[in-house]
C-alpha cells in the first residue's frame, strides 16, 4: 500500500498546495497569499533560467518507493563529458512519462552518480509554471519549461554539464500509447536537432522500455470525432486529453488512476557529437536528424531482447 500511495504523490502535492493557497484568500490568513503573489511577480522568469533545484526534494524517500513499485531503472551505456552540454531525446512519451520523471527529476535511480557532473533538466509544458506553488515543486526537481528561451539559456549561459531531457514525441505520441506497442513520433520532429546545432549540444537517444505498459488507453481512429477533439486540444492548449485507466487504489482487479506495476527500463544511449553552427541549414538539420533516428533504432534493437521483447520486434518511427 505504501508504494501505491507513493505512485499518487507526485504533482498532486503541488496542485493541492496551489488550491490551499487560493483558499487562504478567503480566510484570516489572506496576507500569506498576498505576499506570495507579490513575490511571484518578481520571480516569474526563474523557471526560464533553470529554476531552483533542491537535492533534498530530489532525494525524498517517497521517490524510492515510487521507483520500486514498477520497478523503474536507469541503464547507462556510455560516459558523458562534463565539458559538453546535451539534449536527451526521450522516447516514448507514454501517458505520463513516468520513467522520465523518476529517472531525471529525482535521485531514485541515482542519475547523478551514474552521470557525475551532469545536471539533468526535464523539460515540460510551460503552462505548468503558471500555477502557483506547483511551479516551486517542479523547479525543485530540476524540471524546466520546454520552450526556446529556457533551452537557449541553459545551453549558452549556464556553463557546461547540462542535460536537457525533451520528450520529443509530445502530446501527439501519447495518443498512440498502448501496451505492446513500440512506436515513436519523430520523423518530422526536427526542432530539437536545430537547437542542438545552434549550441553545439550533443544529442543522446534515450529509450524507455515499458513506458507504454503502465496504462491502458482508448485509441480513437484517425478521422473520428474523438481524435478531432484531441487534436484541437493539442493545437490550442499544448496537450491532448486521453481516456485511459490503470488499476484501482486497493485492488488490481478494478480500474483507477494508479499505474499498473510494470517494469520501466530507461536506456541512455551513446551521445552523437554535434558541431556548433550559428545558422544551421535545412540540409544540416536533416543530416543530424537522420543520424539521430538511426542511433535510436540501433539502441532499441541492441536492448529489446534484454528487456522482454522478441528479436522480431521493430521500432515504428512515425
């Protein structure tokens, strides 16, 4: 039961604190909220500059329970130089990207020991940082907004040894997430390659085996009203609503929002050396994007049988 509670503990804490803060406006403690929001005005741009990482929060014991529930593990295949900056492409998105969160926003899988001198920043929707208190919680784990201003700052004004983890497939990829399916949305996603070239940041393919296994989803076919609604949300809000379920809180035989306890193994591949080109051409971008796709497929093929897949399993690149 302790591990199931831990599985719920993540963002819910920040959201709950935000609700309590708004509630204090209606109580005798209203001054607390006024002071916080006043301070928030001056602190608004902090997430764009890497935030306020807290090793204490990243090392909370609850994350180890969270890790052990699935379980989640991080596999290192190559060393990373602290004199370089990196962009990790994380695949697949899954429903919630639980492997990305556990491995790179906490120390549950000892990412700082496996990659000494490397500071991981998990990039997520910028809208999350507009929610009071939740933003503080996210920043404490080393989570940052996935926008150009933030990435430019971290790769050019924050020294070396930075690793920005981008879930490349995003909302579009989450719509096809389902158990037994290994597919990534990547063929037309080239913005992260352009950023890497502009800053000379090495690209690191990363694949999370089992990410799609922890939730079941209702998949709407292309052209259906359900997929139309999802795409409109994705276009105008930045995320796509999914109809999904896991197990119940007290029983695995019932439906709920607790993820199924399926192993998630995140394999960090070999970095691809990227030159610094202030104005990369489309030909440059296409070249390194093709190299990245090839490296990701190679990483998948090298490790698939080790983590429960058949030798005949093929990674679908869309």
